[in-house]
């Protein structure tokens, strides 16, 4: 499997699973407790996440939840991002990724200190974004939201979508050593399947995605709606334990990077899994 390097971090197989802490700068986000818009709360959240063990801070300024009406202008998104970066970078030495599907926003973020792109659209929403990633020579997380054009079961559709996006990336000059793939848990609403069963299918068959691409896999399922559906919990603030259970499945099935609102809790769950795997392979 390819190893993706981000500063001193190594993300991939045989490396410890890395944690990407989420900071939402968008008031529209689905999980209201994660929203940080004033300078003090933005900075304190970043500091707390680093203390709790985050390897990367992922900032987003526009909600991407597929069931919310959250459209804002590229300028407003860029302004929010640059504001957040200026607040954080003086105090935080860990790398920051920018969660966006827009080239203009990614470029503004990278110029102001971000070191990674997280594009849930898989380079489909804005063709210029691939060139930005190539020009800045930064790692990029490529998502798989565009499944409706493909056939097969949910995991087969994820594989087809990611294969399409990887070709876009490589044609733009992005090397495989810069690419992390993400099946985009929580984004899929395909008429052929119940939406929450799509997410379950992908997690159960995550190893198939790893075998196909030989790239590190990012999973972001923190407090998402399929957890709520399974547990019949409407409020995202009550979905922590379910999120940890699903995250454990993802790690056991090959995830190398976990995107989460709950850094300490997620890290502890992951480290227990890693130690059990390590100890279990020793001769007793």
C-alpha cells in the first residue's frame, strides 16, 4: 500500500491509525455542538484536539451534508477558512487540512498555511481543484459521493466512483503517494438501496476498497445519521458510542485515517484495537 506523507506523518498500512480532528466553521453544519465561529472557541477547540491526540486538524467552512440546504458563495467560504487558519496557525504546529470541493477555497487555504485538501466530491464538483492540488504538491483525500452513475452493490459503486476520481487526479499530475481515498460514509442516497444499509455495506466490505486501490483509506462517520438510524437516536450529540463502534469496524477492516469530532474517545478506541492486534500476534 502507498504511504502518504504529510509533514512528519506517515499514513497507510503498517502505520498507526492517524486521527483527523474536525472543526466546523459553518453555522449550517448538522452537528451543532461542533460548530465554532468565534475566534476563542475556534482556537480552544484546536488546542484541545491536539492535546487529545489529533494528528491533523480538518477545517470546513461549508456544510456538505447531503440532506441540508447549505449553499454559500465561494467568497464567503474562503473568508471563513482564511479567518480560521489565521486564528489557529499561530498556536498550532500540527498540519491543517481544508475540507472543500472548490478550487478557489482550497487555493486560498493553501496560500494561508493549510497543507492538505479533503474533497468529498472526488474532484467532480470543480475540475480545477485537481490542478490546485498538483500545483501545491499536497496530499488530497478523494471522496466517492458520485455513485448514481455506476451500477452494482454499494461497495462496487464506491470502487467505480473512486476509480474515476483517481484517473482525474493522475491526469492532473497528482501522484499516488499524495492520494488518500474515502468512501464518504453518510453521503449516499441511492434509490436502489436503503441509505443506512449502504453505509453498513461499505464498512463491512472496506477491505475490498483497500485491495482494489492499495491507497490509504480515510473514514469519517462521526455522529452521522446512519448511526442515529441504527440506534434510533435523532440528536447527533447522543451518537458518540455508536460512532465508536462503527469506527472500530472501520479500523479492523483497514482504515488508516479517522476523521472525528471526538478525538480522545476515538483515539483510545483505536489504540486498544491496535494493541490487541499486536499482542494477539505474539507467542504466549
